[in-house]
C-alpha cells in the first residue's frame, strides 16, 4: 500500500469526472435528477449509490468523506458542518434521556458545555472522571452508560489518557469508545489500534490547514453500529472542496508542525524566564513515555508554558511580532492565546483553580513557519518584557 502522503494526493474519486477534471469540482447544487421513478426509489432506499438531495449527500462532500475514510482505514465516514456538529450527531445517535456518558472535565470547553448545558436539560447525565485513572472510569460505568468520550491530547492541559486501559474497559462493558482526535488526526494517531470505535475530527483545524473553513468528520471504525445522519448539519460543498485541498498536504504540514513544536518546547524549557513547559514530547512530561508509545516521536502542535504572572503573559503576547494573537489551533500560522482570560473567561477564578487552569499559562499552537523565526520571536518577546 502507498504511504499516507501519496494516498492523500492520488486517491481516485469513486466516479470519473465527465470532463476528466483531475479534482472533483464543487457541486454547488441541491437536487439531482434521475431518469426513472424506480431509480429515485432505489436511491432513497439506499440500494443505489446515487445522490438525490445535498443535505443527504453531495458528490464534492462524498469525495472528501471517501478520502478521509480511506486514509484513516475506517469503515464509514460522515462529514458535517463543524466539529461540534460531529460531536452532537454522535451523542444524539448513541444516547437518550435517562442515560449517561463518561468523560473528563479536561475536554474542549464547548464539548463539555454541550454535554452539561445543552444535553443536561434533555436528561443526559455527564459523569466526569480522570481519564488517566482507569479505576475511576470503571466506577462511573453502569447499565445506562452509552459512551466513554475522550480526546487524544487534551487542550490546554495536554493530558494523554491511558488508552489501553480505557479501550479494555470499553470492550469489557460493551460501551462505545468515542475519541475526539482533532489535536492529533489519524495521521499522527491511529486510534482504532487502541480500540476506539467512533472517531471525531474538527476538520476546521489540521485538515483545512490554513483555517479556510469550518467542518467536522465522524469516522466509524466498524466495531459498533452506524451513526445516523439525522440532524441536517451537512457540510457545504465549497467547504468540502477546501478541506480536500488541505487533506492533500496534511502529513507534510503535521511533520513540520511536530518538528517545530519539539524545538520550541526545548527552547522554552531551557529559558530562564519560563517557569514550566508542558508538551508530551518533552522528557519532563508525565505523559512522555505513553506519548512515545502511542504517537512515536510526533506529539502534535500544541504546547503550554508558564510565566511569572498574568501581566507577564500579556506583555509577552503583546510584544510578539510574528506569532499571531488568536484562539484557533493547528493553523498554518503559529498562534498564541492566554486561556484563562479567553477560552475559560466564563469561569470564575475559583472554578478555574478547580479545573487546574493556571492564570500564568500561555498556549501556543505551532504552525509550519521556519522554527528559527518562531524561536527568535519568542526570544525577543521574553527579553523585552
Ligand atoms: C475546535 C475543536 C472542536 C470544535 O470544532 P469546530 O469545528 O470549531 O466546531 C472540538 N474539539 C476540539 C478538540 C477542538 O479543538
């Protein structure tokens, strides 16, 4: 089989384009005409692989789905309008009122809010435990548990769950293991190997690459039943097109990002003004050995580091010339943000402390620039404060 980069570029679409276009064009239409009534019936019954209506399926979106399905080695792939739409559709398909899901407080803020604030009033219980403590997870599981939900490297705490133990538990109790693999992508972490059943990606991030468009993906690794397409949150054909373009260079960009992040993490760790650096690729990380085992020497593009105070964090952010002040992750550009005053602004100081969120912490999402330039920007910023 060809390597990841080759397959990402050369995968052939299911149908040849009538004009021989080398790239599946943007089919910016809603309805598809059939020659006979029988043909539409078969398409509606799912017995004929043909399009009828773009909320259900669309050739440009389908091409994007097939490419990701093939690259990730999953059984089925559904592309939707955002990462949040993917998480919403997955939980709505798996759980119901009176049931529960087991997860951790350390997941992406909007996801936790979706579980607790949106699904809570509909009768779904969210049980938060530590994903690095398998015994706690096992205690939280009961007959009403419909999913164990985790992330590959949590943001911004950069925790790596004990996947082997969680995978074993999920299997033992027959509960779907759902992973939001946005931070790593199937290129850096082949999650089905550790027993993940359903994988979710916010394709807004690494896959789109240059932060060109919002999108989400649900991958079914085939060891559980299918997720239904019942929420109408379809991906726009134009966004599918942009994300297919991004997919072609995913591995190149992630390789560069991982190399850059490792270098920056080592630079920051050696800097006298920096009190601590968190990156699973650093030997000082409590997750170093697990990360090396799961991800090899490529630990993604997110790192956090601490300075003396919130003021010094703000001063550094404001003095940077190259690194951008923005909250996205896995853009081509390197981005910096102060999580406590932005992403977690809705929580009080006490609540933040309970979440182990430090006001002295900065998050860097490393891009694909020349690492020397990024390091110089940080070096100057740290000197100028
Ligand atoms: C950004 C993000 C999401 C949400 O994705 P959107 O495409 O913005 O809806 C979910 N999970 C993680 C880990 C993310 O970083």
